[in-house]
C-alpha cells in the first residue's frame, strides 16, 4: 500500500460519507443523481464478488463492505425514505442509465483478461464505473444552485480517481510485472470526465463564488 | 499470477 493508494481510498471513503451525512442529517438528496448512485451500487456488487471467497486483508474486506453498504443504503434512502424521496428531483435526473449498462457488459465480454464469470463481472464493473458519473454531471449542469456538499462530493470522487492514477504510476515503477491496461484505460477515461467539473470547481473556489456549471 | 496483484485494489 502506497501513500497515493491510501489517500485515494480515503478520499473515496470521504466522498461517500459526505453524501450519506448530507442525506441523513438534512434529509435531502437535492442535486444528487439516483441514476449514478444505482450504477455505483451495481459497480460494487459486480466487482466485489470475491469478498467471501478471496481474503486479501482486513482493510480490503472492511472497505469493500463499507462501499457495498453505503452505496446500497444511499439508493435505499433516495428510493424509500419518506422525506428524502420527496427531495429527489426526478424530472432533472433524466439520463438513460440503462443505455450504459449493456455496452459496458458487451465490452466486458469482448475485452477482458480472462473469460470467466468473476473476471468478466470485474471488468464490467471497471467499464461501468468509468461512465457511472455521467448522470450526476448532467444533473449538476442542470442545477441552478449547486450546494456545497454536492460540489464537495463530486470533487472528492474526482480526487479519488486522480490519486488512483498516481498509485498506478507508482506501482508500475516499484512492482515487477505491474501492467494492467483495462483498469488503466477505463480509469483514465473516468478521470477525464471530471476534468471539466474540476475547472469550474477551482474557478468558483478561487473567486470565492458559488459553484455553477455552464449549461 | 499477473492478474491478482490488481485485485487488492478497491
């Protein structure tokens, strides 16, 4: 475990906690895309199929449980919680996320490291994670007043992706045979999707203004 | 195995 990987995991964890805290305390999911949250839940469910079969470390198992638990409870909150449900802006969150699932799955069937069930599902989760943020970014662009917590949530997610790239570069130079094109390319695509958001996030931060994305 | 070192990532 290197410092980039740890920092990446911690920003990822922080992003999820920020979101859960927002939903739990103010009982509102305004500005949050249910589509993205559902995709993340599917990402974790298909990636962590090995959670009970392969033990890597206590840290690894705990983090997997946290990500599974938090992603499904966020979806539960938005869909089922009496108050949170009311704050969900269904009419703005219109991205057809089903259209992302099939292409990702077909791509995972075609391009993978090994043609086994677990491996294809793992690859599928990587492809899906790369594009899962799209409904959230579209929703952000439509939202007139992006609240601070939502902005910080997306910022932390983007930071997590950036740190993972640094982690891969570090591991490439320090570990023998560390070459993984599938996670690298999908991870790079994912990080690039945040580039535009980051630009406006830093601009608003620099000018001490509220974050607003151009339509 | 060359695949498994990646599986320690989350």
